[in-house]
C-alpha cells in the first residue's frame, strides 16, 4: 500500500495530460494531433514509470508495468474522453 500515493500522483498527471490532449484534439486537425498525443503519452509514461522500476525493490518489473501503466492508461483515456466531450 505504500506505493498508492505514487500511483495517485501519476494518475493525476494522466488526467492533466488527458485534458491537454483533448484541448489539442479540439483545436487541431487529427493528422497533427495523433502523432503529438502519442509521442507525449509515450514520453510521459516512460518518464513516470522509469524511476519506479529502478526504485521499487519489492515490486517485480512485470507487476510495476502492469499496475502502473494500466492505471495511467485508463485515467488518460477516460479523462481524454470526458474532456473531449465537455469541450465540444
């Protein structure tokens, strides 16, 4: 349970990234939006998950990636959909 605050912070960052992604999607053409959104998502995911994989000796790499990236992806997609619908 000690890693719960870390996941909460990362999911909060995912919501912010989801908002920015939705804003860019509404304001730009999809051909411009899609590569930028995917590149930003991959960069932020690697930046957030890399330190956790190195600093969490009690977690296996598989569990860290499954739980961390799974939660991050879910929050990013849900927040993107919610903000996209709200902005339209």
